[in-house]
C-alpha cells in the first residue's frame, strides 16, 4: 500500500520535473493570444469609461513652449522594429535570416544614434547663449515630464531571460516569459496612470506629476528566485546521481553489472518471460538499444537494479510525443510492462524520474 502511494507521488512529481515541453510550447501562442485579447478588452473598457475631454470641436495644433525644442517625427522606431523582427525570425529559422536581422538592427541603431546626435548638435548651439542663470528642478510651466521608471531595466532583464530560455529551453524559457509579461503589464499600468492625469488636467487646468517610483525590490527578488530555481531545475540537480547523466561508479566490492541480452533476445533464466528485457543499473539502461515487434502489443521485462532508486520506462516517438509510460517503482525489483501496439519506426526510451537515462528502440 505504501509503495503504491509512493509510486503515485513520484509520477505526479515527474509531471513537474520533466513536463512535455512540446505540448507546453505548442500552447504558448494560444496563451499569449488570450492574454493580449484580455488586456486589449480591459484597456478599451477603461478608455470607454473615461470622461470626454473638453477640447472643443477642432483639433488644437501642438506647439512646444518657448525655449523647448521637440524633435520631429522619425522612422527609426519602425526600422528598429523591422530589424528586431528579422533577428527573432533568424533565431527561429537560422541561416541567412539571422545575419540579415543582425545587420538590419545594427544599421538601424547606428542611424538612430546619428539622428540623435544631429538633434543634440542642433539644440546645443542656440541654447548655449540663452540658458537661464538659474536651473530649475522641474520642467517649465505647462510641460509635463513623466518621472523615472524601472520598467526599461525590468524589460531588459525579462528579454535577457527570454533569450536565455530560447537557447537552453526548459524552465528558463518559462521564467523569461513570466518576467517579460510582468514588466509589460506594469508598463501598461504606468501608461494608464499617465493617461488619467492628462484627462484630469482637462478639468483642473494643470497636470500633476506622479509620485517618484519606488525600487521594485519584491518583484526583483521574486524574478531572481525564479531564475535561480529554473537554473537549478534545468541542471537536473534533483536527479539522483551525477547531474550530467554519467554513470556513478559501483560500490566497493560490488560485482560488475551484467546486463540482460539486447534487441529483444531471450531473457535470463531469473527474469520473467517477455518480448524485451531491459535493466537499469548505476543510473543507466542496459542495453541502450533494443528491437521489438511493431503493430502488435508486446511486453518489456524491466529490472530496476538500483537499490532504493525509482525508475521506469517511457517511450517517445520521432516527434518526441510520449506514447507509453510505465509505472515508477524502486529497486531492487523487476516488473513486466504491457506496451500497446505501436507503428514501426525508431523510438526513444527514457526514465521519467531521471531524464538523462535514455536509449533507442526500434519497432519492426
């Protein structure tokens, strides 16, 4: 009874330690689409509830206050978005697209820098002679400047984790997505607060500056803990034995491991009768490649020879989809799995609890 309960607990934990990333990544676009639609609906609902601004029937042309220079329109943001799109497209498909995206993004940033330098040179000349004697702490009257914000830093941190997850996959990718979503939601909240202040200014006649931003210590602490936890889970330190999947050395005085015959041959006399015999010893499968029948059910006699260590056998097809998962049990023990009929082809078999234990199966 206790062993069965422990086996169920291990199977439940295996869903979180080694989830089916193919299914999770496939669902991510749907989740993003739902989040985007929900945010847009919430934004439009809030905008519709806002009072109408008292600005008359005609559009008031924008005019900067005296002594304040506003730069004109620029295509640099559009070019930067195009370069970023090509760069992300290249990260997915590789090849020439990645090189073109990197070149486009670098050229855009250089153009943006040159444009900023031209504006600076244009402003610094005439402004040098007309600078006031006293430098005020705030902006000129009638000019509203948003206060400093931590959002760009948090956004850069989220993008860094996201790119790190695209390289190493797994939990780091999930943490990067969470960090980026949290940053963008916070940025949207700040923008809504600025919009409310602008609407209030239509009634009061003056714009109130918001409170100075506080250091988001809690959010930074949570993101840091999640990133460290994802790195720990990614390195599989919770798996028993060596983290890199190598076989642990046998204990002193222990006999050399003797694996069962490969490729579905006749099992040893002590093993139960089955179509395929498989052994787990020192956190490794023996044999690492075997052959089984295709198109009909077959059996696997799985011998767990690691004392007190839970193992099982899981089959995955060429698309990395799980087609069979045997019960997890602790050694030393032998159990026969009944595998349903599978089409012919190459399969990957692994241990759900220790995903570094892998091998190749051929059904024919």
